[in-house]
C-alpha cells in the first residue's frame, strides 16, 4: 500500500490540479496537511479518495478534497488574515487555512464532530487553530469557509464577515448546487456564483418547509 505521503501527493496531482486548483499556497498546504488524521482511524485509508467522507457518529462529512481546496483558492486567503471555517466537522479546511498562515478558527456546533477536530489538531504536522462550538456575535473574520451545502443562504454567518471580507459557500442541492462567493461592502453582502460543486448538506441551513392546503 502507498504511504500517506504518496497518497497525498497523488491527491494534489490527480485531483486538485485537474480541478483548476493552481494556487501554490493551497497546493503546498494540501501536500502538507495529513488528511488521514481528520477521519476516524479505521477510515484513514479512505482519506484521499475523490469523494466526500462521512464522519461516523456526527451529522457532518468532509467535502471532497478538491472542493475544499478550490473554495479556499477562490477566497484568495492571505497570511495573517483571520479565517473561519463553519461546519467543517473534524476541521480539514481549517487546517489547510492555518497551514497557509491564516489565524484560523473552526466553528463546529456538532459536539461529536468537534471532539474529532480536537483529536486531529493535537496530532503532529497540523497547524494550530481555535476550535469552538459557538462565537460571540461581535467576532468578525476576513474570510469565511462554509464547509457544506446550504439550501438557503447562511445568513446567520453573514454578520461574522468584516468590512471587505469574503464568505464562500455551496448553495443548493444536487445538480443545481453551485459555489457562491460573497463580498461585504459596508453592511451588505453581494454574491456571485463561481463554479458548480457538491458538498455535504448542512441541516441547519435547510429551507423551511411550506405546506399548501
């Protein structure tokens, strides 16, 4: 069996590069962060497959590596910026952003997933990040990565974006899902679609059901 380092390099060359991920900082982070520690040990052999990976015992799944990497690339993350990953499960996206030099926070309300993140970030080779289940309303970030698909725009997260900041999210489900990049100017955010992608559904951002009589 190939070593994890070899599998990581194959992921970068055969998945990320072929999915228009060209940013050197993103590629270097993906080639450094040990994705296998972000899934339970018995599933570590699945960490580098081109698919989203459910996290047993939680409501979360890790998006496919190429989706996470390309979303971070679109965020145009710069070293020293404050970055937030929401709904990242065990926090692979947060680890990539931390490896790129951002001051990173993982906001994960699912306590079982957050426990996996604490274990992962305690492992060697993983850059430090703040891991929390909730945030004060006044906390603001330069870049927000929403690691899951939302049927409705994740408006509760919009106030965590500071002036001039960016938020990226997969909106919609199934074949209609697309990645949308929001930018904050003043007190308003404007969004534009950037590419099509699928991601694990975030149940907290489902559309309210409407019943017609």
